[in-house]
């Protein structure tokens, strides 16, 4: 008598080989004696004319085996760590069998299946240790993702792929990816914010460094571009011949017109009396200082007293250090010098009294509201890609300080080549071109010229 249960294998996407929706995996043991231990066996079936068998090394007592659920019975005495490990091993073996079938199709036999499983479990017997998909990604990040900024963003993709594998009950491999699977990954990235509430266990196993928020198309496109870079590296290094991105289109980034505060608004914020709010006053000073320096917040927080050299701030922009590595030098304005003088006696090497970056952003919104800088601005919703109108104090953040320096300089000098040495952008950056908006005064002069 066989105790058995039928498990529907997880959905894969290599439709050129097989129709995976028809494939079934049956797990069973061959014993009827309650106290007798038996190996767990697996049968792979696809229609009436195809089946393969695999006898695993996993063993279980008949009386403890739940044939219906394919796990250790929930109500029998069993050490919980061992129960969890056994049940996870059953799932992993089922996924391995299915991934082999996806790769080999109906050329697979029971003998070949046993050999392929043995290669996966004991690669040392075959003279080479096979790298896992995630080991290869780790190798790429360590040796080929240049700079902390790139490594950070690739690790975000890596963690998402790990959670995607768990969520879809897949075994990710280089050769499994194709257009359909990439589309499925895109849908996962779009919906991960909701998934984290319905499947919290996934995020316990593979936690994220910060709280997960809904992702816009631009963010997802950036993640896919990073993933494509990894695949290009794998192809160049002979790890695969699969090119899933060859026929997969990554959507182009869409940005709205950059909004920023005027010189008058910046000065109004600086001159506003925050004496009743000393902590806000400190963050106000930092924000105004950033408006004169124009660096990204990550670079701002890295500044120390040693970065002040001969009347200027000098630093290497982290984001573009791999492309340029040039030192950005921004002369100190009178106001910037006043702010540094005000905080010259703070302890340690840090340049200003920085707080957590998220708290800094909260403070900026509060600063704008108290200073009365609340005019409406048109922004592009990153999720819907539709224009929306919001008070500037509600959308103000540290990056607005960077845009304030760039926008006001470009508006005055109309030449991005003059701004690049101060902003740390790569030469020819597309980001700077978005600031070239004809101001209202110029428009009026143009119309008057043809009257």
C-alpha cells in the first residue's frame, strides 16, 4: 500500500519546453508498518505518457507521515526544529525536480533525474562545485559592482529576487529566466508592498533594510536595469548563454519638471525666527547650507571639518565616483560660512549637527510650513505617472535643497556646463536638461518682441 499525495508543481515560464501547468509531482512512502522508517519517493507525471521516479534520502516513520499534506503530521510528537527542517527539505526537493524538468523536458528519464539531482546535491563528486544563482549574484556585486552606491542598489535587487523565489515557490537559475518570468518579477515588484502584509513570513526570512513602500515605474525600471547588468556580466563570463532581456523591454524613465524654491524663498526660510524651536533651527540651518552646497544628502552626511579647504567644501560624489572620481569643489557663500561658524564647536569630526536622514526630511516639511513656504507645485506621481498638485511643504525633502542650487544656477546662467562642476553630475547628464525651463520673465520678453 502506498501512502501518497498529489502536489501541483509551481508555475514556471519556459513554455518552449513543456506545459508546466500539466506537470504534477506525487510524494509517497512504500510501507504500511507504523514503526517502520521509509524513504520519501517522488513521482513526476505530465499527462498519461510521461512519468519519472526519484527515491530521496529523506526518511520518515509511517505513523508520523501525513500523506495528504506531505509533511510531518501536525499532531504527533516531533522536535519542532527537525519538523521544520524536514518539511522544508520536502518542498526543496519537489522544487528541484520541477526545475530539472523545466530545463530538460520530456527527454528526462528516472535514471537521468537521479543523476541530475545527485549533481545538484553533491557537485563535488563531479569535479566542480556549481554556483547557485544567488552565489553568482554575490560574486558580481563583490567584484564587479563598482562603488558603494552600485553595490547598495544591486543588493536591493538581490533581496527582492530571494523573496520572489520564496513567494513563487521557485528555484531561480540563470537558464530559467525568460520574458514571461521577468514579467512575473515585475508584477511582484509592483505588488511587494501588499505582499509584505499578507505574507510577512517572507520578509522575516529575507528582511529589507528599510520599510517597503509602493514602487513606481521609474524605480522598477532602475532595478531591472541593474538586473540586466548582472545578466550581461554572466554571459560575458560564460556562466550562461541565456539572454532573457534580449526581447524584454524595460520601460523608459519618466520625470516631471523639477520644482525648487527661489532665492527669495530660501532667504525667507533662513531669516525666519525659529528661536522657539531650537531643534528645528538646527535642521533649518543644515537645509539652507545644503541649498548653497547642492550635494546629495548621502554626501552631505559624510562631510567632516576636514572637507572645508581654503574657503570651499570639497568632496567626491559617491553616486558618480565610478564614472568620474573628480573632486567637487563648491566655494562657501557668506551664509554657508555663517552656518559653519555657528556650529564650529560641535563635538567630533562631523560638520553639522546631523540627525537621521528620515527625521531630517520630516523636519524640512515642518520648517517649510512654519516659514510659510506652502505654495502649490505640480509633481509627477511616481506610481500613476499622472500630474498632481500639492503644497510644496508636503513634498519638500533633502533633495529639494540640491535642486534649489541647480535650478537657480541654470535659470540664471543657462549653461549646464557651468553647473556640473558644482553639482557633481557626470558631463552631459540628462538630469540637468530637465531644468532648462524658460522662466516667466523671459516668456513675456519674447512675446513683447513680436508685438
